[in-house]
C-alpha cells in the first residue's frame, strides 16, 4: 500500500513503509521544458529535509531538487543518464528520480496529498 | 573624428526628435556633484599619421625577437606563422563577430571552434576539449578547481617542475576556495617521483610535459597511482608542437590536459593574449569550465553547431557555475586551428621533428663549451643548462651582444644559489645555424 | 522548407564540410625542409601513432575558412545592437599597430632593457585608464571582464583582511551579469541578492537593510543593466562605506559615461574595464578580451603581480612580491606572463585616436543613439522603464501579449531582415527582456532602418501574421537549431567514422 505526497516545490514522494520514491510533478516538467540532464546523487548520500539532492537541467535553466523529507538515498534512476526525456514523458512514473530511506515518517504530515496539491496549483493560476 | 558617423546636423535632429535641447539633459540622472566640470588631463584626438608615429616610436624601443638570435621559451615559443594565417584571422567576419549566441548567423565561428576542439582532443589524446580559456596558467588553476569538484577533495599536489607561474596562479585561485596546494621542490638535476603522493584526500596531481626544465617523462605509472587513490592526473603542456613528436598525455592516462596554445598560430605579443587549452574525459564534461560548441541539426535537418551544456556557465548558473569565465580566447583558438590545418598530420610531425633536431644541435653545441653543462637527458625543444655565473647576469651580457640567449630560472625562483646558475634555452624551426654560432660565440665571452 | 539546390549551396551561401572530411594524408599547406639527422633525445616517449589530423594544401585551407566566414554575422557587415556588449566598430589602425614587430614579436621573458617600449606601453595605457576613471591604481593583468571582477574582489578581500576585518558576503543586485555572483563565489564569498525598485534601480532602503558587518562588498553595474544611471549612487556608496563594506563596480557599461563622469567620483572603490567593449578591441568571436581593474590606492597595494613601475633607470617589471616596496602586498598572480599586452596596443591606439574630446563625444553619441531608439520605439515596443536611458535601452515582451509570440521570435525575425538581434532574456528582472545597445558608431540612417524593421515585425505580430516570425529565420545559413538534442547527447568533436559506435 503506497501513498503519494506533494511539496510546494512541485515534487512528489511515493511512500511505502520507510521508503520514499521521489520525482517531479507534471506541472514542474512543463515549467522546465525539455529536460536534458539529471545530476543524480550517489546512493548513500544523507540529506536533511529541504536539502539539495539533485539538479535537473533544461537547455537554458538548472533547477535544484530538494529532499521532501530527511533520510538517505537508497537508489537513483540510472535510466535517466541515457534518457533524461523520461522526466518529461512520464514524470510520475518512469521519470522518477531517486528512492530514499526516510528517517522520520512523521514528517509526512507536513506534505500535501493529491487533493491539496491540486488546490495549491489552482492558486498559482 | 573618423570613427563617429553622426554629423552635428544628425545630432540636432535626433535631440529634437527625443524632445531635449542638449545631450546634457540625457545625463540628468548623474548626480550634479559627480559631473566632470573640467576637461580631463589627456591629449585631444589625433589622426592616423600621429598615432602611428607615436606608437611606432614606442615599438622601436623594443628589440623584436625575430631581429636577433632568440633562444627564449619558458612557456612562450616563437614559431613561423604562415602568411595565409594572419590574412584569414583578419577577415572581419571572424575578427569582429561576437560570441556565437545566435547560432543561425554564427556557423562560421561555431564550426571553427568545433574543429578546434577536435584538434585539441586529437593532439592531447583526450575525448573532449572546450573552446579555450585565457592561458595555460589559468587553465591549470581551473583544472585544479574542477578536480576538487569531481572528487570532493581539497588537496592539490603540484610537481616541482610545473611552470612557476602556472603554480602561482593555481595557488592564488586555490587560496580563495580553501584548497591546499602542496608543491614539490624545483630540481633540474634529479628526476621527480610523485607516485607516492596521491592519497585519499588528494583531488589531483598536476605535472608538466615537457616539464619546466624541458624534460620528458612517462606518466603512465603516476596516472595509475592517482586512479588507485581516487585522484585525477592533470598534465600541463606548455608547447603543443611537442605533441607532434611525443606520446599524448591521454595515452598515458591523464584525466585533464591543459596547455598553452600560443605557440601554434599566435604571435608572442609579450605574452598576451594567450590561449588556454583544456581537454578532459567525456564523463567529466559537465564539470568542465568554459564554452563548448556541439553538433546538432537545424529545422531542415541540416548539420549545424550550437553552444551547448550552457547550464554549467555563469550566465545561467550564477554562483553555482563551474567557473566565472565568460570571454575566452576565440580568435587565438582560430589562429591555432588554422595553423594546425595548414600543417596537417605530416606537417605537424615534421615541424616537431625539426624543432627537436634544432634543439639537439643547440644542446650539443652548448655542451661543448667550457663550464656550460646541459642538465637534461631528455627534452623536446628546450633544455636547462648550468653556467659558471648567475644566469641573470649572463643573459644581460648576452643581450648587450644582441643575443637573446635564454631565460634565467631566477626570474621565477629566487633564493636558491644553485638554481641561480641555471638558464633555459629553447630552439625552434626559426633557429638558424648562424643564430647558433652567435649564441656560442657570445656565451663563450659571457661566461 | 527552403529552396533546394543540387549542391546544397545557395548562391554565395556555400556549404562547407569539416576539415576532417577533406584532404589527403601526407598533404600539407606548409613546406618544411627535411629535419637534419640527430640522435633523438625524447626520453622514451616518442610518439608511436599518428595524431589523426587531415592534410590540406594552402588553397584548400584558405577556401575552407573563407567559406566559413561567410556564415558569420559581424560588426563589419551590419548593426549589432547587443546590450551589455558594446559592439562598436573595431578600427583597423588598432590591428596594424598591434602587428608592429616591436609589439607582436617580443618575448615575455626578454631582459627589461630590450622591452622598454612595451613596459612604457603598459604604463601609458594604465595612465589613460586611471585618468578617465579618476583612480590612483590599476591592475593590468586580468584577461577579461569576469577575470577583472575576480581580481577586484580578491583585492577587496585582501584589503579587508589587512584591516583585520575579514567578511563573508557580497551583495549583488538581481539584475547583475551572471559573472558577478560567479566571481564572488570563486573569491570565497557568499552571495546575497538585493532587489530593484520600480524605477529599475537599486532599492536603497533594501540595500541599507542588507548591509551589516558580514558584508565585504557591494557589486553593482553602473550604468546598470537596465540601461539606467543609478541616480542614488552617492547615497549607495555612502551606505556601503558606513557599513564598512567596499564598493565594486562592474564597468561593462563605461561606454555611456567616459569623459563625462569619473567613477572614482561616485564613491566606487574598484571597477573593471572591458577593453574589448569600451575601447574598441575586437571580440574575435568570443575573445580574447582584457579587463584591467582601476582601484583606490588601498586596494592597489594588493594588486596581483606583475607590476610595471617607472624609475630613474627606465621602466621596470616587478615580478616578485619582495620588489613591490613597503606598502606592496600583492595577492599573488592571476595570469601567466604580463597581461593582454596585444590588446593594450589596440586599446591605446583607439584612445590616442579619439583623445579626450573624442571619447566624450563617443559616449554622448552612444547615449544619444540609445535615446533615439527609445523615443522611436516606445509606442510600438514596451520600454521597461522611463527614460532617459544611458547607452542602452531595455524593452520587455508586454507588447507581444496575446500574440502567441516571444522575444525569441522577434530576434529570429530580425535575423531574416539582416540585423543581429538585441540581447534577449537579460536582465532577468523583466519578462522577455530585449536589451538594445546601438553604440556610437552607427549612422542615423541605420538606426531609422532598424526601427522601421522592428516596428514592422511588431505590427505583424499584433496583426496575427505570426508564422513569418515563429518560423524565422528562413534565410540564414542555418534555421533554428535543435539545442535540446545537442545538450542531451553532446557531440563536442568530430570522430573518425571507424570509431563511431
């Protein structure tokens, strides 16, 4: 059983137990444009909530990915090295960025669920 | 004034169109207290005749290297520049173009830089190269910073036979970003072994090839030692013509090769502008400093070139950029590329062979002089000699006899009585038998 | 789709393959004699295999580069209104002077006695720059503007450390060139951004709020990147100094004020000059440049080596810290050799040609031309700020609202019309920026034709004739290039066919 949460930085995290899979939302990939490179961290990297864990680059911009929750990186999506376009094509599926072992699942309460994120997007229109 | 096309009538009409009485009104945002109220203490405008006369008078107070026997090197080398080269460089389409940010109307610059990158990669034996940095010294510093980013380490090990100016520039840059530079002692009498140096804190080891004293060494074992410790090997090449005669640093396992491109296609110009060469492995390219054109296609499917990987650069990444560099040495890179194109494979290899042969002849001639000893076993076109008197004095005496005989090591390294007696001597394809005779005759007298 | 021909050429637009796709092995464009036979002393590292270069004759090489040159826009061929770049005419006298053997053919390590003219040239160039800006000192070795920024900040850090007041932060406005924050970072400083006010200038109150005892320097461009003179600059300088910070000015826009305003009189401590912008040395497709940094005496004591000084026995080149006198505390060396001397020759030839009066006239004409564009285009484009402007004028993309077109489309439309576009999408403080700098070397007729063209493109955009713009350029050597695939799969060099995967 997994639940997906969202951040105001337009990232999603899908949580199963103490493992979270992190990516960017469809809104974010559209705003970025064609993704040309994803700078992935090394597995084992420790990160605090809100810390920079990856960088996504389009032709004319580079955007940081911030850890939605604290923990350590357990896996990265190596497929993005050869096919960064997956982030555009399937941001919430094959375009996932990394998995992390969460240090404190209680922090999840600070994130938005899908409905709250949709409502948040409406405020940005 | 010949460079200003507006007439007074134009100016009046334009002021009227803008709706102001005088140009002073356009400067009204300048605080009154800061406006100049008197003319600056500078001469007024001058025609070509006067400017030429004044600058020629200054130029005449220098001794051009080509007007006397010249054996100077130490990072700047005098080669013959083909006539076609300067003609092409001065084409306004190359000379007066800006950075190729509009690729549709900049394919000339972009393709020549793409070709330049290919030539540099081939010569250095590396996978990729950028479109140039300022000079070898600043490229060396950039390599150290890049190695520190890639390895997330902060110890930079520098060979004692790295050009002292490359070392000094690297130290300056390293200081401001908290990297530690550990430099070996310059010693032209003894070979250096750095294979024990790389450790778990070492970002890179920087060596020079040919080294500051002109020696050639095989860095394969050092590259292996670096890689075993997780460090990078940076090789600095002061004279790219050498690469026509010797194995490339890439073949020895170098991770970053930097170099001075001036000797190919560019005049000495008292040392500036230079041309910083920078080549590395493809997997490191996103940490490489400087602009880089890449190949792509246009909307009609035709091959073309664009500046790419721009997200590394300061105009996008600002304080997170891989370097603060913006302007590079584009026109000098074009000169390099044209010279290499004219030479071609056969020409460059032959030019290198001639340089080496001239240097061997020069070394043999100097070794035959009493009290003069060539210190090198190996060299390309430059070597170190020890003299019975301080080299700085000898060089002055030689200059008094209209011979630019060499560069005293004390110009760079002071306070070492032994090194004070060492002089670097370089020969190139421009060195004639008469030059060599003049040097030996003068040197006999000077020592 | 453009019209096709059998060759792919279109009249004078001729296609040209890569060097590596031409020539024959063994061929060369340079005739060199057989090397004399000697006992080789290459120490066991003799090259074992070919480099992989092609072999071309001289006519092939000349034609290759001549054809490629035809694919370039250049200031010699047309109007180049790139804001913040000062693309003025590059006089040919400069080139002729730089090629005098007494300048081009001198080695950097010749004895001082044989290069007195070159050292005097450096000193004379320095004197012109100091007089024009009102400063006591200048560091001549920086190779470009960004290099000058780094040099200036290093001098600031050294001076503050000498005061016993090391600090950690540099304040940079949002509108700054990207090199400013990057240079601050490579000088070991944290960067903090300060906002602009509605008039396109530094928000003085916000600045005062940001100035505390952690701030080492304020880094400001003036005239600023919105094309405006910072009219509160004296107060800005005062506030910075009151807080114990130093004031760095990015001098990229000095062309607007030379001969009329001395930056030292504005309370600035240190400023780089781009000789390849203000002083007419050619951009060469990206460089080389030269970025001397004028500065106060306190900072100049820390200027990097080498220094040129004049003494009783002539000019001297000081290459060691120990030679720089009791106040000298140079921060080290930031470049090999002695600076971009070949560029100094060109800049000096320019300054001597225009002189005191001509430089001032050039600045005034540059400002006049920019204001003429502002006035002529204000109803058709959307100026971001009220005038008068300095030597460049900033428009944004409000005039394209609801057209479906962007600043980029206007730029590409200009290419088809034979103009180089203005600087696009910089500064970042307005949306869809078009920073337009005509310089003083354009005729009124050129400016009029440019304005008519821009107005025509804007009219088409508003009339819904968008295809001509969104599909532009159609008439250039290449049409829009696929930058996405270039960045996703970087091909940064030619590879021999047999090595290609």
